[in-house]
């Protein structure tokens, strides 16, 4: 991932360390929702919020992930 789309946020080697630690997404009991976001994108969005100090509600749209999804997966 370090050389991919999110290389400006996730340095080389960090994705290889983090990938096995990310739990799989759960099926939401209320159903619905959208297609799962790739874990690489999710991880980059979480790193962006943590490093920049922005609020979850200020997550830039370039990630293509909602603030609530990013926050929910961060908490799991």
C-alpha cells in the first residue's frame, strides 16, 4: 500500500504491520448500508484523522468513506 493511492498518508511498511490487526467488518443488524470500503482506504482515513487532529465530521470526501463508518470501524 505504501506506493499506492494512499502513500501520502500511510508510509511504506505500515500497512503490512497494520493489516493483520484490522478486524473484519461486521454485518450490521439493521441491514442496508453500502458495499464494504476496502480496509486500505479505511486505514488511511483513520490515520488521517489521528495525525491531522481533525474531527471525524471533518473527514475529507477524497476518502470516499462516511465519517460514521470510519469512526465505527475505528472503535472496533
